[in-house]
């Protein structure tokens, strides 16, 4: 068995217990500090960077009795993020020194000079990190740390969406603690998206619990969608790109016209996301945003939750062209008049649900938007 000193996010006991696979409150720990080392904020992330710093004392916890299997789990969790174990001498609160293992970063992480705040992280990011850790550790023994690190951005997006979903209003007719029982949770696939299964019982409308049923869902995250609209010219911008799921469905027309859309990053507001996506996909700067609803895109198969907007934009001049990011996107845009858009909707030309939904919202509110422009 070994003793470990944790200075960063793993000081959060619910997170550490998930990583260790020991969620039974049996951890033996105490406050400790490491001299001449500091914990600094990594730029543009909620994560800490640990480095030698003369005169600094980094606070943390010393956890005793970590088994070899738990050490392997820690290596799996931290290994994909370029950390390695080193022995150090840490001081306990009573002044006694003892040796412990510490994870040190092996690559530069663009730290700032600002100290990292564990309390701020715990308040703002710990829930997302706990949910992320559950998915990460579900792959222990099945994937390498490097494979998980590739999937980690998507894992964090899904965790952020889960935390956001928990904040939505509950249904007063049902009590999830009594009316839904999850017997098992399976993780058969993860990459950009995740496929998960549960063995579940739910209360039926006659009051009895159902048999144990296996149900699956594609875990996506939250997405923001915007239909750019020029109220002066009465026209909209659409973007087109190849959609692999449409091709995989056997459809001979997998290049789909859509509004501008993208997944929310953890902690990102939907309004910020659509402005970012408009610049990336179409080089377009949006003005006023009109919320056009929020909803699940396909409740029978996907967890994706959409925030819909109609965004004011100047669509005059040469605003169409090619767009995309370094993620393999290949996008072109076009501007069409409102009447042409609605004719296409009525003729079934457009197959994208967010486009049809935002177009119908625009039809209902168009006169108000044109008057207030």
C-alpha cells in the first residue's frame, strides 16, 4: 500500500472515491502541504498546474493506504493527461514530515501566475468533474489512458449537459426516487458521442413497476442553433454539410441544409455558442438574438438538448462562402428569401428538424421582428 498527496481536483473526495472505486467513505486522509511548490491556474480552463515555486506552500490532502489496484486506477485517470508519479516529502499539520507519491505534469499546460482556487473549482466545476469521472472510469481496463484523453472533451460536454439537465423543473406527477429504478448502467461505446445502456424499471400508468427493460441512448450534450435572419432584406442564411448519419440511414441525399449549430462547451452559455459558431461556420457576426425555444431533438434515442435562436444579421453583399473548423467540417452557405424558405418547408425540401422548427417560429414572429428592426 502507498500514501498519496493530492493538491488539485482529486482533493474533492467524491471525485477521488470514484477514481479509486471506493465509494464507501473508508478513505483515511488528513491535511498536508508541500513546500516550495505552487498550484496555478491553467489559462482558459478550470484545471490546475502544479510546479516548483520557491517560497510557496501547496495545500492538499494526504491519503493513506492506497492499494496497488487503486494506484493503477489513478494512473489510468491521470495518465492520459501527461502526469507521472514522483515521491516527495510532505508536511502534516502537526509538523511531522512523511513521504508520499504525487502526480506531476510532464508537459507545459500554459499556467498563469494566478493561484488556482480549490474552493472556486469545487463550487463551479466539481459536479461536472464527478459525472465525467464516472464515464472515464467505466472504461478502466478496456481503453488506454491515451484513448480516453481523446474522448475527454466529449465526456466533459456530456457531463456539463447532465448537470444542466438536473436543474430543469421536475415533473410534479412523478418521483424519480420511487418511480425509476436503475439496475445496471453499461458503457459500450465512447468517442465524440457516447452510447450508453441502462437496465431499468419505471412505474407504469397503472401504478405497478415494469419488468426490467434494457434501454439505450446516444449521449450528445447540449447544442445551440441559430437561423440568421435579415429583417430589412427579409432573408435567411442556411449552411450545408455532409451528414454521416443521414448517409448511414440509406438516404441518397446526405448533404443537408441547416441553420448554424454547434455543441456547447462546459460552462458556455447558448448565446455565446451560437455567436462563436456563426463566426466559425459562416464568418457571420450576429446582432440581436431571439430565443425560439428549447427542446430535446429526439427523445426516443438521443440526449441532445437544443437551444434555438433566430439571430439578426446583415445578409447583404457577399456574405456566402465556405466555412468550417479543423474538426473536418466542410461547410458552404447560401442566402435565400423568406418566401423561398417557406416554400421549401412546405414542399418537404428541408429535412433538418431545427431548420423546420426555427423557420416555423420565424413565420409566427416575422412581422414583429421586421417592425422592431
